[in-house]
């Protein structure tokens, strides 16, 4: 029994169609040019590697990790801008606070009550807040340390954090704990005032 040429071509056509689909799916979004003379795909362009030069066109200026939209996505974690005069005033207050925190650290007094009492002697007034945490007055906010994740659970270390409003656009932020102390200046954070907001998980 003779089979027609058309029937003999069907399995080859089906196999060619299947092969084309497999090749398309394995490309995984790679775009490759074709060498029209030879009818074969051109090799892919060299991929970027950490050692390669040339920045991504999507890097946002001033972005912390270079990711697109970094500043937009992390607006709540970035301190506000300070005017030059406010930054200078904040630096002066930081210089007043630093020796006190150094003394407390050497005396092993890093609890909230001791730190607050020592700083109130400078004439600062404690922050007063209203509904929703809105600041109603005062400049000094002393709190316990933020909990942090260690191994398989959260631990709240001993110590105190200090947030001092110098101006509406300037803060002194500090901490004192068993291992060390630090005093720095920054603009306020969008939702958490002088204190850097905790990382969300």
C-alpha cells in the first residue's frame, strides 16, 4: 500500500513544530539575533557581572543599594534634610550630649531612667505626645533599645536610645549600651521622628 507524500511529511512537520516550541521555551526571555547567512542564532551578549563596568540605566541617584525606586520604596527609612543652620545647631547639641553619655557608659549606667535624668539636667523638656503619637511639645525622648533577632528569637538588649529635637528639621540621635555608645545628627524620619524606624520583616 502506498502512502502519499503528504502523509509522510506529517510526522516531520509535527516534530519540527515541537522542536521549535521547545527552543522558544528554553530561551527564557533571552533575545537573540539570527545570523541570516547561516540561519543560526547569534551567541548571547556577555552578561553583567559584579566585576563588569557600566552602571545599570535603572540605578536611582543616591540609592542605597542601587535598586530602582530605592528612595521611593524606603522613604520612611531615610532621614529628612536639615538646613545648614539647623545642622550646625544639632552638631552643637551633639557635642554637649556626647561627654554625658561617655560618662554614663564608663559608669555602666545605660538604663533609661539614668540617661533621662542626666540629660534633663541640661534643661531639655521631655517630649509630650497626643493622639496618634503626634508631638505636642518638648524636645527629649529617651527609650529602651529596640529588640533584635538573634539565632531563633528576639532579644532586647540593655541600654537607652536618645532622640533630641533641635529644630523641626534637625535631631540628635544617640544610644548608650553595655558594648558602646554613639551620638550623631540627622534630619527627622517621616513616621518615627528622631528615631530610625525598625526594619520590617
